[in-house]
C-alpha cells in the first residue's frame, strides 16, 4: 500500500485566533508553531506546508516569567563590522510589542524555505482587534 501524500489542492486551511493577554510567551509561541506546522492534523507531512493560519491578539500583554523582562536580550546585526545591536526584552516590548511573539514563533519553525512559508501564515496584533473576521477564525485555547 503506497504512502498517502496530500496534494496542495486537497489541503483544508483553517484560521485560529489566540488571545495572548496574561499568557506566558512560550506557551503562546508553542501553540502557534504547532498549528502553523500542521502537526495537529492527521495529514501532517514533514516536507509539505500543511499547517493552518494563526492570528495572535493582545501580543502586548504577553507575560515573561522570572527576570526575562530585564535579562532576556534580543540581538540583530547590520551586516557591517561592529554592527551587533542588543536590546533587552523590556525595550523591545516598548517599541515593537508584537516582535516578542514573532521572534519566539520564528525560532520554533524550521530554518528553511518551508519554515519561512509557514511564518507568513502568522498574523500578530498588539491590540484586541484584527482584520481577519471574514475568515471566521476559531478560538484556540491554551
């Protein structure tokens, strides 16, 4: 009996919404990454993008445990010598509140073209409103 490989036309992409207010960042990121990769579906295939879309709301109210608010450091590099810039999580949250969730989810996805395609299905919003009501997203409980 041959192995079943799902076709791109037969995939059923659903939309889920995660309310991150008061939730721990790692829990939100893990749930989002699992849905984005499609590991919750019986048709999961490691080399295909079988995942669903995820909308994360209230990303500015996500909780960091312990002393991560001051001790966790986010790095970026300009590409030039000495171009490393480091910022604490508190500073990143003040300027770009949704970047905390985006970076946490991106780190849990594959580091390939497939992972970048999965990341495009993640939508993060700092407030409680989002423009994806027409897709009828279902709430995802953590």
